[in-house]
C-alpha cells in the first residue's frame, strides 16, 4: 500500500466515511478542517487535526494553497477531496501531484475533460454515447445562443459548464426568456463556480435520472450497476435507490456498457459516475454529465454489490490494480437512501442549523447510517445541509419501503428540524410505492400536499 497518511480535505458525513475507510486499510488520517468544524465528529475521529482557515469555504475548504500547506506540515502523502469543494477542480488535482502527493481521484487532465460539463459531452459524443440534444459545446454570446436555441427547440435549459449540486441551471421557454436569463446564468456561474462558460440543452420532460457507478484503475473499467435518482427538489437528489426499478435487463446492460465505454475512452482511474436521463416510454437514454468523484449516494451501490467504493478509491490511488471482475459483480436485493437534511419540510425547506439536543438512531443489520451527528453537536449554518444518509436494504423493493418507514419512525432527533417527515410522507406515497416517477414528480407532489410534523 503506497498511501501511509491521508489528508481529508472535506467535512460532514463524507469526511467520517473516508476516515473510516482509511483506518480499515491501516492508513493514518489527518483532517484538514475550518474553524467551524474543530468539534465535528470527523475531527474527533481523525488521528490528526489541522485547521486550514475560517468558517467561510473560500478561506478553508476551497483554499487549495492552505490545504497543500497542511499536507506538507503534517507529512501526509495523499489527499482525498470528498465531494463538492475542490473535488472536481483540475488545477487543485494537478497542484497536489506537482507537490509529489497522491490525489485520490482521477488524473487532473481527466477531471478537466470530464468535470467540465460541455467538454464532457464532446468526449461522450466521440465515445458513441447518446447525448441530450444541445449546443455544440459552449455558446459564446447571446446571438450564438439564440441561433443554437432555434435549432435545439424550446423549452431548453441554460447550463453552466462548471455547475454542480443542481445549481447553474435555468429552464427557458422562448427566445425572450433566453435573452433575459442568459446574462443572469452567466453572472451566477461566474460568482458560484468562478467560470462563466455556459451551454444549452433540450429540456427532457418526465425523464428519469439514472446514473451508473464505475470504477477504473487506468487500464480496466468496471461498473457497479445503476442508481435511480429521480426524486429531486431543485434538481438536487433527495431519495435514491439501486437498482433502478424502471430498467429491463437489456436496458440495464446497454446503459452500464455505455458508461464503461465512456470511462474506458479516457482511461478512467478511480471511482466515477456517469449520469443519464432516461425516457421511460421510449427506453432512450441520454448522457448528461460525469462526476469524477465519490458521490453522496454511493452507499446504495455498495449495499447491493457488497463492494466498498471508498476502499477501492484509496487502493487504486495507492497503485493497486482492480482485482474485481465484472462477471463476479451481481445485484443482491435492493437498497434505498434517504437524505436527512437540516431543513424544515413543513416551512418550505427553510434551513435549520442549531444544536442537536437529542439523538437516537435505530440499530439493525439492514440499516446503514452515514452521519456526522452526535448529541450536543452544533450544526453550523455555513455549509451543505446534509445531516445523515439513512440507507436500508432488503430483498425486494416493497419490503425495503416498509422497512424504511418502520426504521425511520424509531429515529429521535431533537433541537433542529429535519427532512424526516418528508421521507415518511414519500414512503407512503403512491408513485414512490409503484416506482413510477420522474425528475419532476417530487416537486409536483409537493405542490399538491403539505408535509406535516406527524407524517
Ligand atoms: P451527488 O451527485 O453526489 O448527489 P451533489 O450534486 O448533491 O452530489 O453534490 C454534493 C455536494 O457537492 C453538494 O454539497 C454540492 O453543493 C456540492 N457540489 C457538487 N458539484 C459542485 C460544483 N461544481 N461546485 C461546487 N459545489 C459542488
Ligand atoms: P448537476 O451538475 O447540478 O448535478 P446535472 O446536469 O446533473 O447537474 O442536472 C441536475 C438535474 O437537473 C438532473 O438530475 C435533472 O433532474 C435535471 N436536468 C439536467 N439536464 C436536464 C435536461 N436536459 N432535461 C431535463 N432535466 C434535466
Ligand atoms: Mg448531476
């Protein structure tokens, strides 16, 4: 094993997840955290702690120089970026390797190619992967955008090439809309992602979001099947499952093969996800983007395949080759993940940071909780609202939904509001039970009903 000491440049549940995986491999851990996170669970678990800056992300988790300096000071030989922050920043990845350290992720040039969404579509096109119809690369200016839009047709999405987390995307219905929104998206992209390149894409209504988990070692690429992630709010996933109920074996095979072909075309190394939209009526699927990092919802794939994705990220980064063979990877049952966020679903998902005064999770063999919460923990207001991922596995889909509802009723969290009532309501919801939904379903349903504290 080449990695001896790993610096984790992230926070929250994913920092906890990575520290646990490192310790299992006998790798010692350094947590690089902000001043707001020195009392976090990850800070208590890591072998060493180094504060890299103030609470503001641009002063800490987005400050590449401070992170590199922390690695140097602590003698870490590798950096895991987690998700978000600098995870898909090619300049950071290359600065890490230039300093003689291991970046736990794909090589910088692969991140540059696939992390930029407009660029990734061109790579996908060359690999023969079907795309959502859209502009040929980025649009230079408004007149170019209008010209491309008349070819693509309305409604369409204006998308930031550097966008992520559901941000940097706007729906427009007409040329007037486009003219009005174009400069706004550009300015927002510049402010949020420090890059204002944008592209256009046809809006696919009533589609499912289905994504394929892949693992590569630079020579071989395998897939760990797919995840269904259509239950979203503001284009952010809320409830995910694996495998996707809408796929026939033939469609599953085609989708997974396409993701492997794309990853193979760039000699992909590390864990990655290829995201698609699926038109369930026609069975057509279209590539939307690739995430060159660990994803929030990776546990559902781990549950159904029995493969530890973070463990493999670390081993591959340390120089090991994949010893897994595709034919040995099979789907075992079903798994669902519910994202428990510090938001009040009764009050339009208003943010709800604060102190956890009471906390009790149920314990069960078929339940996996990925969380950084502990009684007395103060959820800071500065970062992503994810508190926990509640992951349940069963043999069949109907069982897993019932089991999840019963386990969720046993959770006790006090002090802040969470999205648990939303999940209770969703688990009882007809379209969820039938597995018949698309990326717009959750928001449409939210407009027709009110989540109550008791649901
Ligand atoms: P996943 O695809 O793993 O579900 P999300 O899109 O929900 O991931 O993003 C996970 C976290 O990373 C969120 O906190 C999100 O805001 C952040 N994130 C994702 N992409 C970017 C990006 N391009 N720039 C900044 N933050 C991002
Ligand atoms: P991000 O980088 O923020 O994850 P994605 O391109 O993956 O952005 O899109 C996020 C979500 O937005 C998708 O899961 C889907 O719900 C919606 N979306 C993206 N592109 C399209 C499209 N062309 N048509 C319809 N919905 C889309
Ligand atoms: Mg996405």
